[in-house]
C-alpha cells in the first residue's frame, strides 16, 4: 500500500489531538470537581467521606466538619436546640494511626451518645444535649462549649492554628478531658503536644483526695479500664507498656484544673460497650462515675 | 405692704397685734353719738319722701337714688367714730427699767465681704457701724429706753463691755445654744427681749427647735437683725457629700456631691476627689443655667485599707467671693474583710461556674455555693469552718442570715417550702441582705415564681406560666444597652472611665435569656435592657429595687459567661470578672451587721459631744434589748476610754452613749455586746475630730433661720438700719417692767380718706341725679 499523506494522520496532527484530549480532560476534571475557590477552606465531598472513614489528614476545616456532622443523622440539630451542656469531642489533626489519621473519632459517635444517656440519667438536673457533638479546634464555636473530650491523643499532631485556638480555649476557662491512650510512646507524643500547647504549666498527678474524685461519686481507686476487645474476652487490661492507669492534670496559675489526662485507661470503650453483656460491668460502672465526676467538676470549678 | 399699712393706719400691724382697741371719749359723747344715729334715721326717711315725688327720672337714675343717703350716713358714721376717740392701748416698757440683750455673732463668717452698706464692705463692719456708728446707732437708740447688755457669741454667748471686744474670728456659731446662754446670762433681770445680729449661719449639730422651745417657754422674744446678703453674688460651694461610711477594699465608691453656686450658671468646673493627697478622680460638673445646685455622682476605687479621708474640691473660680467652702471631706472606712454570699443553683450551669470563677480571686468576697446536680443531690462548695454546712437550702434563719448576700440561680419556686421562700424575703426585708436573682430556664416567671413569696423579690413584674407550657423559649441575640440610670450606676462601670464603660456595653457579645421580663415593678430601677426581635418591648436585663432594709437585683441573661469564653474577647480582658465583682460587691454593700456602732456623724468639731449608737441583734437578726454594751474609744493620743451604752428605749436593740471628743484626730470605737455574759459580737467604727468651718457653708445670710427664731419666740426680724422700729417693737413687748399707754387712732389717714371719698361720692351721685 502506497503511502498517502492525505489518509495517514501526520505526527503533528496526532500530537495536537493528544494535547487537545489532555486539555479537555483536564477541564472536564476541574469542572467535575467544582473549580477551586480563590480563598477559604475547600469543602469537598471526598473530605467528608474521608472524615467519615476517619482518613482525613491535616486540620479539618470547620465547614467540612459541619458537612460531616450532617451525615450523622442526629434526630435533634445541636444548633437548633439550646442546651446548657454539650459533650463536645475535639476533632484534631493527627499522625497516621493504624493506617489512617482520624484517631480523634475512635468510638465516635456511639461512646458519646451512650455516655450522654447515662449522664442524663445520673445528673437529672443537667440540661444536656442528648447526642454526640464534635468540633475541630479551629472552629470559633468551640468557645461556646467549655467541656471538651479527646481520645487516642498518642496520634495527635496539632497544627499551629489548632494549637493557638486550643490554648486560648483552655486559658479562657475551657476544660479538656483526655482519654484512651496507652504506653510510654503515646504519652511522649501527648507530652510533646502539651509542652507546645501550654509550655508554662506542668503536668501533675491528681491525688485521690482531689475534689474531681469526690464531687459527685466518691472514687476511691483508679481502675484500669480495658478496651472492648480485651474487656470482653478477659484479656489483660493494659495495652502496649501502659500497665498502670494514671489520672493527671494541668492547672493554671490560679489553681484551676484545665486538663484531665486519663492515661493507660479507656473510659470511652466502657461507655460505648456498657450494654454489652460480655463487657465487665465494674469497668462501665467506674467509667460512668469518672465521667459524671468530670462533668460535675467542669461545670462547677 | 407693711409700709402702706403704716401709712393708712398710722401704726405698724405689729402694734395692732400687741395692743387692745378702745374708745376713750367721755360718756356724754357716747350719748351724743346715739342721738346722731337717731338723726340719721330721720334724715334717711326725709330723703325717701323727697325722692318719691319726682316722676320724670329714668330707671337707671331711679336705682342710684339710694346712694346719696348711704354715703351721707357713712360719712356721719366716720365722724362719729372719730369723735368717740378710738385708741390703741399698749403695754410699753418703763424707760430704763427693763433690759435688752444685744447678742452679736462673733464668728468668722461675719468677715464675709457682702454688706455694701459698711465702709469696709464686710458684715462685721456693717454690724459695728449699725451698733455704735456716728449717727443714730442702734445701741444708743436702745439705750434711750432700755438697759442694754452686750453679748458676743460663737459656740456660746458671753458678756462683753463694748463692741471693741468683738473679733469676728470664732470658728463656730451655734445660734440656738448662744441664745439660751444669753437668756441664762440675763436671768433674773426684767428682760424685754434679745436682739441678735447675725448672718444666720448655724453650725450646731443639734436641731434649733430645742433651743427655741426653751426661749419660748421663758417668754423671751428674740428680735433678729440679719446681716449680709441673702444670696452671694459669685460663689461655688460643696454643700453636701453623701458617702458610704464603710466599703469593701477595692470597691467602687459612689459618692453624691451637691454643689451650689451663685453667679456661675452654665459654667463647667472640675470636681476633684483626693485620697491622701492623690487625685483619684476628676468629674466635670456643669451648673444649670436656671437652678443653683447640682448633684454629681462621683465614683472612684477605694483600694487602700483603713480609714480614708476623701476630699472633694472645686478649684476657686475667678471672682469667687468665698473660697473656703469649695471643699469638703468624707471619712470612709475601707474594710478588708470577706463578705459571705450564698449561691443557690438549681442545675449545673456554666453561668454559675464562671460567675464563681470571676470572683474567686476577690479577697473580699466569699461565695459559698450549693448546686443541685440531681434530684435531692447537692454539691456544696467553699464551705469552711466559719460557715455552717447544710444540704439544699437552709431551713433555719440563723443559717441563712449569716450571709450578707444570696444569689438564686435557675431554681424553680416549687422546690422551696413556703417557709423557706418567706425566709428568703425576710433575708432582704428584715436582715437587710442583698438577693440577686439570676436568669435561667427555671427562674422568675419561667420558674413559677409568680404567686409565691419569691415574686416579692423580683424587681420585674412576673406573669403566670403554667408548667404544662414546657421548656421556655430562649430569646437570643440580645445586645445590651444601658438605661439612663444605668449610665451613672457603679455596677455598670466596666471600665475606669465612665464614658468608655458606657460605650463598651453595646459592643459586648450578645447574650440570651429565657426571661420575658419587660415590665418593671413600681419603685424598681432598670439599669440595662436589650432589644429582641422576639419580644415587642425592650427586655429588662438588670434591675433592682429595695425590699424593706435590703435590696433585690435581677440579672436576666443566662450566659454572661460568653464574655469570658468568647473568641471575640481577648484573654486578658477583665470585663466578665469586673461585672461580677462589682455586682456582688453592690449586692452586699450597706448590708447591716448583727452588731453595729456608729457615731451620729463622721466628723466633729473639737469639744463636740459625740453620740454613739449601737444596734445589737442576735443570730436570727432579732433585736436584743437585754444586753451589756460597752464602747471602747481609742483616742488619737492612743489613750482608751470606755463608754457604757444604754438601751435607748425608743427603738429595739438600740444602745446609746455620749462622749466628749477633745483631741483632734481620728478616733476608733470598738463596741462589745454581751447577753448574760455570752459575747454577741463586736463592731468597730471611726470618726474624725477636726476644725470643720461648717458655718462657711451656706454662707449667704440665712433668712430662714433668722425668721424661724423670731417667729417661734414671738420676736420679729428687722433689717440692720431699722433701729427705730426695733426700739418700738421692744417697747411694746409684753416682757419687762410695763406701763399702759393709749395711742390715738382718730387721726389715722384712712379715716380722712374715707370721709373725703364718701362726701365726694355723694356729691357726684347728686349731680348725676340733678339734685345738686
């Protein structure tokens, strides 16, 4: 067959087609993704999904958090009703944790909801929001909720913006309960984070005669609360090298307790699995007592 | 008016008041008068006959025909009256047989240069000229008829031989006491009266009434001669300072200063407050154009413990006549003690947590709290060995009344027993405590307060809200604004500068409230309000009113803690702390203690008698009359004097004693009250003794004082140049050695005027009728 330049596309034409295809594909992709706005945090459906799956990296923009919260079919919108108390969970940025980076959302939202059921029954005068309520540290609304709860802080890696907001929150009068992290490695991570957050305030062991152990229930002993797996199957109560449970705290210069750290223990799992017939009731019992005391203390001191 | 009367009736009304009217004509004259009367009747009859004969007169003329005989008859009556020799019988003093005391004000205020009649322009100069000047001096005129005794007075009155002994330098002038002393000095002499020459300045602490009663009872009329102008031309005076006697350290002291002025209307002056030589505040005061006095509220912080003398002064203005009255001092005891406040909260709330935190660093406030966490489960905080511990709300008065203030949080009325609610009302009304009602979903109307004793406490009008209505709706986005009263109230002073504080309020983050409080009770004052799209009227945010001896305050929002936590508020901002510190200090200010001791004033002149008044109550604040109360007075020299105080009988629980303060300086009184040997309590107080220059305040001539003295003792007020009148008035006095004297009245000008008018009138009518 004779070479006919009219029927065979030239190399130049092929190149142009390729460029055109690439360009149109790129434009289509951009349109499909909704071209990026010039300013402000970007909200993308993929963010929400990543958050839902706990695979979000980096600081979570408040708008994304709101979108994410909508996925959690709560019968009552936390911002429609006005309550005195919201069990607010801190959505923080973190390192990779067991393959994903959403360590803040461990046990969320079941532990939170289940804790609220118990809390409302035990503190029947408390005007509390019944469901879970998570907020990123950079959300200005965080300041409307002076009680904060966090888990798995061994993987926490706060961004400068989160750190600044959280520091302000705590010094202004916020109260932060940290729970469910184990062993010396995770402690070292938290200690480093706290040393950046509140460098001038030391972490101290809370003695058992501290009012936080007696403001509602008299807690006479610090129990190690195991995670659900080990609790249900009667395994050891510790994880990693965290053999001894500790309750530590950070006080401001006026002696006000700002941060309570529950190390080598997992109160959240004990709330979350309190209804499980295999999970030892003494741990749930203790976890609720501690949780109620934290709330009473936070709302009175 | 008196002058016209005197012209028509020959004598002043005073003489008519003193004298008795009579006719002095012989008996035949009176018979003649009867005959004249008979003639008059005949004349009238004749007139009538004459008149009826004419028929061509008009109807108008017919009506006038009665007038000529009436005029003629009246004219004859006047002549007859004169012929009967009417006279005024007066008791007058026998010349040189009675005495008159001339009492001259010898105080410093007499040196005021506001008497134009004197050569040197001063009051003193005018007095000296009037008393013993060249022409017709008062003393000479008096001496023509009386034995004159000259006295000078300051605090009291003493005899002097001549006016040369007058110095016009005494610091005090106590006019009432001086007059009584003068009367006593001249006791036993036939005294016609006392003549007092004064500007009316009276620095006596006691009421004038007692002295006047003594003079009245003794029948001594006092004739007052006013010196000086009734109004200064150009002067500014700090007339009154109303300051609390005791405040907590670090509190904002609110003082009411009244400034009077003459000739400075419309001018703005600086009112300075000085604490130990340090200026702590300067308030600009503008005098109204029309009025004379203006009251300024001055606020400043009392930061140093102890008895502080705050000086309030206005710099002298150009042309001001008297500068010494431009300042006053007030003694305020700044206490370092912890006022106990009981905070009863119905549910765990951030509002109560942050409120307690805001005042936790305040060394003068001790907030004990009891919060309901669950049904019948309470969490008490801050109880210490000094405070009784109880679960829930106190059931005994002694438990509640040991606090100075009570804060009631979000707690429904149905929680309380009726007696507990009554006790809380009594806490304010009888114990004199402060009750702060906080907003919340279970407070006020929303907490069912309406129709219960708790409704009495609320300064806002409550409405019935049945519990079936469920959870009250939250009114959000309330931006607070000050009411006119709030703009000047110490509780709203969130910044040191008043203007800055007033501008701050609307910029604070908005709050929310469950209370639909839009109507104030009668007598209540609103300090803060907020507009809400959810209610038509402005919402009352902060209001207060008095309940018996105490007060109740309402603060309706439930989330003022946002001002501490808000992302908009800087960390170092102290707005929230200051709001609550001030609010709670206000709550417990002026709350009485169980045992109290007070001198009748905070400052005295040296040598004054100080009356100490103690109030003694038991733990339930019931007054105790059977107590042994002793006041230990520490004098400035350090010497201590014990003064036992006795039950006053006039009031329950009141014990009174007196003490003469000789030394100048600061005195400290500690009172110790015991009942059957058991100590009920102790209390302390302070007062200062110093030269006060009291008479330089209200330095213009006080006519009111002079008039009162004259009218209550039966004397009269006369002017400085009216020596004749004074002599005449004294002569007809009913006191002293008297003789009767009849004064003719037939030649009173009014009689001649009447005669001319009647005869002229008759002539005019007759002409009209064609009879002339």
